[in-house]
């Protein structure tokens, strides 16, 4: 987590050195929250959010500091922070009401870091400027360049980043260290002219000694000396040489086969041009890579001059891990390195949502002010952002969990997998098993106050059946569904169908939630326009801050059933007044917030942070799902190249399940196991039939040959990867690396989970916003048999995203529904497994168990495949 884990920093968004300083602190483990503008900045260069690399490893919150409520929110955050970073002109923060005086008054321990170019005072303090101006004023720019030429701007490394960001970080860390002793904060005035001048300290000493003069390009380190220079090679590329010491120069001359004895005396500066020419002539005889082969690793003080694209590929940089790939973008790794508290791998810059509301909750990092909360508020960090709120349109679990808060169901499933009446008070079945009559419980209401009617139930079931795997079979058994009155309806079957009630009680995605008829008549392939529920909690639309916060309040009109709660059945008692879902995509931020008690529950902590959380006596790590989950790689079978089943099959010899499982869950094998079955491991239908290509020896050469035989023509392969969903993102990265090693033309399309959920519904080619590969997982409880398995179908465009087709598989599935007896059903299950490995709708990647992390003040979290929030309570 880095040596600064536990420190909290508020960054007021700026450009250049202040964001660089914030990035360095975040890289070293500090929890940094960037308070961003509510409109785009004029940087002169427009970059996508994902390429704003100085913004990495920390969340962003859009705040309008020109509004009183924005200033109040900022001060609330500052009150709980250890440090503050700002990079505005002198006086700007004071005019906003956020200067040192009010901030230190709210938080006397605050380290207030200020980053400016000219400094907080002096005749130039109020003027505009940039890096080039600051290094010009202190003598640095004058000293950089070649003889007889104008000064050369050294990028903005000297003023902005060297003299600015690094000195701000040093100052803030020094002040934090002093605060540990004194308990008092202070202001750190970091000016780029001061820092750049400090960087020139050695040169002022050399100048005073007469070792260097004011004429650039004539001195030892400014390209004047032949032994500290860049030389052009035969191929037009360049090398750098720096053998300043005599012994290193001798080695350099020996390796380039230049007789040092024939050269004039290097101590006489007048001889430098001649020596430089001799070296240049010699270097021009070979290509750069030839010189690398001769000189790298020697004492010649040598390195090739590499471009930004070449640098990450150099063997030394690769061995050191100097560069990392994050969200498909290659960038420098965190520096420096720490032996005991290593920095975590950076996380992608946040995708900014412009014009966010000011009231998007200080709880992104901090607890909300006590006066703003009701007696029992649960702060929960879900597995990912809720990008889609319609639990029929998508199977995403985060949307399903949202659905259980908001909507109720006609039947529920208890912990023994038995259907139980829920919204239904009673039902009867005709003697011929063809008619089912249902009566609703009295007093059922939607959140808008309207009563729940039989017509609402029928419309909801029809919409569910159009999208759900089980529902699509379920609806074919039905002749008619008719409302007999406001609270009674009848389902007439074409033939007896023993699984009718099982469909009404379906536990997981898609769940047949009951919605108002006006919403339930929405096209099943379009999202509902509003969120009007029937369950124990209601969605608070006015407080929804996209990408940051979702709020649910207890529904005072909900009447629970009298029976004890058991999974989705029984009495759903809302003991919490308010549930806040806080979207914290950075795992270290979520972990720190949980440790400090700023959140109560983190649904899916990353495995690398579990040992840290487990050491905290106020936190419980629970493994609540005894069945676990099944990970898989899903193909888009509609679009090239994976519309070709042979290409899908060609990948099997290269897939190593343990690579995926370790990337997701670490080395603790109590949390995962290999499993080649399409049906859940541990279930009746678990099977290895047909899995030989996946379970045999791993063979990349064979996979490459099969890929070629399948006729792959270098088509572009797009992998959708949610950067805010670590479990799935890790799978995507493993596949990307594997595909590159297989010679496939692969591209990672990184986005947040909500965007991935929406994009995976596209059936367009990749050049029109489509996709080729997605990774995800389903709870093992959802994959135990052919009736409910959401992704094991061959029904094309009527199936789950990816839309594979297999008439034989669908025929076997129909035979399974008609079969009687366990033996016959299991035999057909094995046949379906073999057919699945033939048309290969997806590749199984193994079974895993995802722990959850909860503060000890939270009670009532039960065992099961889904987290239900009813009967959950919070003490204190």
C-alpha cells in the first residue's frame, strides 16, 4: 500500500506541478482526493481522461468552489485531511474562502502545501508564467544549449517537475514529519523559482570556482566536453556518452577502437572540438544497436538515446519494472521503491463526469457531517459502479443487488433452495396441473404510492421472460396469463410444467422483480425510464451522483412477511434508515476508508489488501458464499474473428486457468480452484466431459498452429476491460498478454464497469463500437443446471451477450427439460458439456471465492450467494 498509507490529502485541481506532486503522494500510498473543476480546463492540449496520467491513482470529485455549498464541502474534507495541495496564483484560495487561515482554523494539524511559479510574494508574484519563465529567471535556461545557439527549453522537467513538484512533496513530507512531534500544521510555500534555483546550487559553486563560465556549450556538462555528449550513429539514431573520469574515458576509447594516444590533450579545452570530431567520425561508422552491443553494461558510461516508445521496451527497464501498463497505457512506475511498504501499481485516472452536483458527498473519502445523517446509515462500497439500473435489461450483479433493494418478487428462494411465497399471499393449483391461481398480499404498494395490481405482475413476468435464460423456456409452457381482479391472477399452462414456481422464485440474474405496468411494458431490449420499486428500500433519485454515490432510504410503507428471513424469502425487515453506496474504484482508498470507519462495508476487497484488513480488530473478513463463483472468457460469436468456432477452440491449449485465478485471488488456494466444467463445480452437473483441450498440457505452439489453421487474418480483437472492477480487469490483462504472445492483433478497451455493461450489449463490429472478448463471472448458484444457467445457451441473438448459436445444444437442453429421473438428466448434462466444448460459447476460467470486509458494528450479514440488506443492522 506504500509508506504513506493512512495519510489523507486534498488536492485542489490545477495543472503541471501540483498534480505531479499529488500523483507522487498517491503513488506512495496516500489517500488523495482531487477536487476538480466542474468545467474543463484550458490546457492548450486536449487529452482523453484516461491519458491524463498525472491524475492517476486517486478519485476525483467535481466541486463548484464559487458556490457556498462547494466551499463548505471543501472545508468539511479539509477538516479530516492531513495535507492540502493547491497550485493557484497567490490570493486565489483566500478569495474563495479556502486560504490557510480558515483551513488551519478547521484543522490545526493541516499541512497546507502551496505551489506557485514566482512565489507567494515579491514584485512578480501576481503575474502569469510557466516553467520556461521560472528557469530563465534563476540562470538555468541560460546554461542549457549548444555553443553559438539560443538556449534550449529542457521540456518542463526543470521548473514544473524538478523545481516544483519534487520540492512541494519534500516540503509537505517534512511538515507532516514535524507535525508528528508538534501536533501543529503549517503552510509550505513551494515556488518553482526557488526549487529551480536550488537545483542550480552545484553550478553556482562551479561558477564561483571558475570551472564553468557563462558561455553555454563550452562547459563540461552542457555539451561542450567531448566526453559528455550525444553522437549520431550510422542509422541516424543517437547514443549518449558520459565518461567524465579518465579511467572511464580510456575504457570508452578502447571499446570504440579509437587510439587515445593519437588524441590531443583533453585537459586543454581548446582541443575539445577536435576530440569531439574524432569521436563523432568513429561513432558514425556503426548503427546504434551495434554500439549498444559493444558498450552497454561496460564502464564506458554509455546509453542509447531512446524515444518514448522505445524506452519501456529496453531490457533493463523491463527487468526493473521501470514502466508499467495501466488501463492499456504504458507509463512510468511509482518511484522511489520501498523494501517493506512497496507502492501499489497505479490505478487509471478517473473518468471525469462534468457538472457533477456539489452535494455528491464528502463520504467519498470521509464520513458525512453528523447533522446530515439519520440514526442508522450504512455506507457500502459495491463491487463496481451501477451504470445500468434496469435488472431485466442486464444480468450485472451490481444491478441485481440494486434491484433487490428496490423491488420485491412474487416468490423468494430460501436457504434450502425452496421457493416460498413473497408478494403472493396464497396460491392454488388445479387437479390437472394446468392452472395456477395467485392472490397477492393485501396492502402492497409501489414507491409512488400506487397499489401493486395483478396487471403489474403479469406485465413484469412477460418482460422478465423475454430476457432471462430460464424465462425464455418458462414462457413457452404458458398458454395465458390473465388478471382476475386487482389482486388475483391466473396462469394457464399448455401442458404440466413442474418448474413454473421455480421460475417465479428465480434467485439471481435475471430476477423477476415486480414493477408498475407502465414500466414493465417497456421494450425488454430498452432500459426502463424510471425507478419505481415495490421493495423495502427506495431509490433516492435527487441524491444520485453518477459515478460517486447512490442513496437508498427505508420504505416506510413496506410491510414485511411474518416469517423469518431466509435468502430472498421471508420477512424483509429494513433495520437501516439509509444505505449509501459509495463508488470508490481505487482499492487503497476503499481499504483506508474501511479501516478508519468512514465506510462500513466493502463488498469485494482485493486479495492483496485482505491481510492488512484482517489485522484490524474492528473489521471482519467473511467468506459468505459456500458455492463460490465461476469465472469465464466470453466471445462475441456474431462478429469476426470469433464468429469462427475453430478460432475459439484454437485458444484452449493456451489457456492456463491458474494464471487467471492467481491474478484475481492471489496464491491462497483456499480462495480458488481450477474447474473445466461449464456447470458449477460442486453441483450435480459438474463434469470434465469434452474438456481435454483445456485440461491437457499447455501448448502455445499448438495454439498458434490451430489459430493459423482456423484462418485468422489479423482481424482486430477488442477486449472490454473495466478498470474499476479489479476481478474482471485482472482477467482482461491476462488475456491481453496471452493474445500478444499468440500473435493476435489485440486491443484493450478500458472503461468503467457501467460503460462496459452498456457496450457489451452492442452487436456492431469493433470499428463501430462493438467488442470481441469480455470477461466476467457468475455466482456458482446461477450455473448449477441447464434451466437457470444464463450463458450456456446456443440460441443466438435471443441469448446472453455474445450470442453463440448451436442447434444441437438447444435440442439437448429441450431433451433435458423433458427427461425424467436424475440419471437421464445427468447423462444429458454431460452431453451438453461436450457440445459446449465444441461450439464453445465461452472458456471456463475456474472457480473462486470472494471474501467481503465488514466493520464489526454491522450485524445481520448472512451466508448465501447474494448480499441482502434487509435485517442488516448497524450499532453505534
